[in-house]
C-alpha cells in the first residue's frame, strides 16, 4: 500500500511537471501559482488514495501515514473554505453596494428629469427666450404640439441637464454590467465552495473511520499491555517472595552456625568483608582527614543487609550524608546501617537477628555500593570490629 501511494504521487507530479511551461516563459507570479496548483493536486491525489484505504485490512503504520495525509489535506481545505467564504461574502457585499448605487443613480436621474420638467413648465408659463415666446404666441400650432415642442426646447436647450441625464444613463449601464459580472463571479465562487466542502466532508468521514480503527486497535493493545503488566507484576512478586525466603533461610543458616556469631552475639550484617576500618582516615569524597565512625563492608548494589542482632527499629529513612539509613536499638547499644539502596523496615518495627532490613546501595556521600555499619553505646560510636565475628 505504501508503494502504491508513493507511485501514485510520483505519477501526479510527473504529469504536472511534464505539462508545465518553460520557466523562462513565465513570470514569478505564474511560477508560484503553478507550483501551488501542482502541490494542491498532489495533496488531493494523496488524500484520495488515503480515503480509498481499507482501514480494516491496512497495517497500523499505513493507517497513521494516511491519517497524517488526511489531516494535512483537511487543514488546507478548511483554509480554502474560509477563503472561499470570505470571497463570497465580499462579492455579496459588493453586489449589495452596487445595487444601492443603482437605486441612488436612478433616483438622481429622476431628480434631474423633474428639474427639466420644472424648467419646461417655467418656460411655458413665463417664457424668457424669444424662440420660446414665439412658439407660445404662434397660432398655427395646436396646443399639445406647442407644449411638446416647448418641453423639448427647454430640456434640450439646457446643456447641463442633458449632460447629467446622459451621464446618469451611462453610469447605470456600467453599474448594471458590474452587478451582472459580480453575480456571475459569485455563482462560480459558490460552486467552488460547495466542491471544497464536499471534498472536506469526504476527508472528514475517512479521517474518522481511520481514527476509530486506530482507537479500537490502541484499546486492544492497551488491554494486552495491561495484562502483560499484571503478569509482570505477578512475576516480580513471585521473584521477590522467593528471594525473601532464600534470604531468610540464609539468615537462619548463618544464625545457626555458631562460628558466625560473635561473643557479643552479633552476626555480620552483610555478606562481604570489611574494606575500611574504624578510626581516623582520609575521606574518599571530601579529601579531608576525618574520623570514620564505623566500618565499610563490601557488597554489590541490591545485596541483602541483615539485622546484626534482634531489636527495635528507631530510624528508617534518609539521613543526610548517610543516605538511606536504618538504626536498631538492642537495649544498651544501637547498630546503624547506612547508604542503603532500599529500606525494607519501618520505624517502631521489631526485628529478629538475621531479618533482611534493606539492600546495599550508594546513597548519601558514597563512592560506590557498600554498607557503612556502626555500633553506638550511649550515642557514642565504638569500634564495630569488637562486636562482629572475627
């Protein structure tokens, strides 16, 4: 279908270009007008092909291309409708103005004729011209003939009235011809407007059909995606549940292994090893020598962090440079777990030794994924290595 549309458009363009006059033989205005007509012809041909699509059997990308073509054509046709309607309104206004001028001109002609009659009457009643007087006093003419002769004498002898009447008649001829021309132009404009409106309506019908089809297909796709998302969520739930069971089992196994519990009763809070000890050191980010109030334990992002001993969570949230932090009160001392990527417990929660309380991360002031672990007695940090298994 896409090849058919492209081939059809190419034929349209080839036909219009092959029949065009040489560029040197036309004015720039002619060139612009011809190019606009060729473009409109190509757009109309593409829109016609788009309207002829079998929307139920056409692929989505072809429907989208056809919808784009129809949208562009509809916008162009709407502009043409507005222009044609404006031209038609203008013509009707001009015709109305011309008819008003015809009425005024006829009234002016009647006024001029009345002035001529008035002058004829005055000449008949009080002749001042010798010829008019001789006509009135002559006895050889009948009265009616004498009056007609006198009227023609009065009106034809008045050059100003005669010229005005001739000018009025000429102006009426011009106005009436202009009205006829404008009315013919208005008929053509109405026909053009009707044709554009007809094409516009056809394009809108095709556009709505494509939109409905695409909408139905999109709805179906959205339903399928929603089903896939539900299945994905179920898969995630199964994985997380399995991982939690595995972590709990590993914690129980670690707790059951007496060799992994320190004399203080703590287990290692993560599966890595200590990479940075307690005490003074150069801070890896700040570059200054500072006291390291805990130990850093290696681990990949997302690895489990366990409660080193059972107790009550007194903090579970963001803590500045510590990032995501959990603090557990064990009665007499507190353990702190920092830089977590995820916290899995909440404030006030009671946890047993080996409970997964979070995941290793690199939040806060951290150069990479690891667990920062502290032991505090009376709020003061002490060396955690004295509490952890050797």
